[in-house]
């Protein structure tokens, strides 16, 4: 079972490495959106510092949504998904492995470059840490919730639009709490409460979302 | 070990059309069962129901007397299903594809066995080519190479295994199927090709297609 999960993760990473343009699109989108804000708003340090957490979070959210459609689509099209359903490993665990691989490909790079991008907003070092940490806890939640939406809209026409409509309302709490962490830290309150809340949401989503996505996949494939 | 697949009073409708109704069959170990019928008569749907991918509108499929929708993974480890789609990734090589397919199915196969299976299907020297550059027939061969490693699964369900294959490959696949049946495995398959597979018990169900 462990071998099957490792195999799924390694396979998805290998596929991403051989088709790196998909990964780059997401990262470039994130970099471009975040970099455009200081140019558009103007060089007012105080204003930039205020909007920084929100801008980075919104950009990360949109970037991760950009990659969502691909979580299951290719496997569905070529029949691999059917084989996963008929495999020896429970589908929920396979989905969890796929979501984890998806996050490594499309979420982790955003977390890693976020401190560099945040420098454009004149954030203090401590805030950079809080922001990156909130993204590190928050982007996996986005991937997990997004996987349910991707599974539900699998194989539908206009799946992209429907997926955004389905998933966005569920993303809002993550966005509010995630961006709130850095804002609270900036105001001197400390972002611990928000980070703990994000951690709790991550555990909850990690435990339940893969099974919900697996159930949705079984319906989609019928 | 009980290795009987039983379909009881199955009904499947697609939209307004009833594909089949009241269909029952039993497939014991060592038997070969071919599903025939014209295009669109519900052969693939029947196979998908037998695997548990699709829910029948009525009736149930049992493995060793138990409903497969309750057995789930317990049934699926004993099943080798090869559908219409080859389940190959264009960017992975033939041997990587086969290795992933085996691992997902819970079959342990080392690199040597993977290589042997590919050679057996006539893919010697193609193992390290990405699936993207293989022809349709070669891609089908990679998918079917699982049969050479699937001796442990007592039930094979094959959807049109002979499509896109040349005569040499068809002979090879027929040999694999015949070997499996003689080992005591059950094979449920569809084909339009008049296959000649040596089996002690070989039956055929024809779906009418209304």
C-alpha cells in the first residue's frame, strides 16, 4: 500500500518534471500578479506594507486554482483513474497521495518564493516568516478543497468555470484567516491564533477531503 | 479460495434505452466467458458493472457469494481489468508505465520481470521509449503486458483486448488468456475478433442490442 502511494507521488512528480511548462505557468502567474501590485499602487511604503498579505494570498489562491483542473483530468482521459479505482489501495489514500504531489508541484514553489516577492512590499523579516508559514499551512488546504471540486466537475463541459464557482466560496475562510495571520502579526497582536486555526483546518481537510474527492470521483467516472 | 463471479439479474439502462435486463451468468475459475453483440449493445457497460466501476440499475455482482460493492479492495486485488483506454502516460516510458500499473494493482514486479513481460509482448528494445512515440498497436501491447504479470489475479476482465493488435500479438495474447484459464483463472472478455483460445469451458453470451 505504501509502495502504491509512493509510486503515485513519484509518478506525478516525474510527469511534472517532464512537462515543466505547466508548473512554470503557475509560478510565473504568481510572480507576475504579485509584482504588478507595487507598480500599480505606487511606491508608498506604508500602503504597500498594509496590502502585502492580502495581495500575496489572493495571488496564491488564484495561482493554485489555475492548476486545479489538472489534478485528475489527465488520469481520467487516459483511463489511469479507472485502474486506480480498481487498485489494491483504497481510492481515498490514492487521492491523498495525488493531492500531496499536486501541492508539491503547484503549492510549495509559491510558498518558497513568497518571501522574495514580499520584499517588494517592504515587509519586515518577522512578517515574511509569518506570511510564508501561513501560506505553507494554507496552500495545502486549497489543494485539498480544490480536489473535491475537481473531482465533482471531472469530464464536464465548462468544468473550469464551474470549478471556480464551486470552490471559491470554500476558499474564502482560508483566505481571510491566512491573510489575517500576517496582518495580526503586523499590528503587534501576533498571528498565532490564525496560524493555529489554519493548522486545524489543514488537519481537518487532510482527514476528510480525500475521501470526499474519492466519492465524487466514483460518481464522475460512472 | 472461492473464485466464482456471479451476476444476478442485472439491468442496465443508458438514458431511455435499456441495454440489458434480467441478465445473469456465473463464471467459475477455469472458465472463459465471451460477451458478444453489436456496437452499442452494452458490452462495455456490462464489463464495467462486473468490475464495480458502474452501478447496475438492478441486480448485483457477487464474488465468492459476496456483493463486490461491499468487498471493494478485497475483490479488486483479485481482479485484473484492462479497459478500452490503455491507461498509459505519454511522457513515461513503456517500462515505467507498466511498473506504475502493476504497483497500483498491488502486483510486485521488479525491473527484470517488467522487461520480460514487455519482451513477451514483442516490445523488445522499446522498453525505454516514451509511450508518446509508440504506435497504437504497441501501446495496446504495453497495456496488455500486465497479463504476463497477472497470474496471481484469479479474474481477468478484458474489454476488446485484440483491438489494434497484429496477428503475432493476437496469438501471444490468446496464449496468455489460454494459459490463465488452464491455471484455473476465470476470464471475462469482449471482442469482435473470432478468437481461438484453447479452454476447457468456453461460453458466450450475446447481448441483443435493442
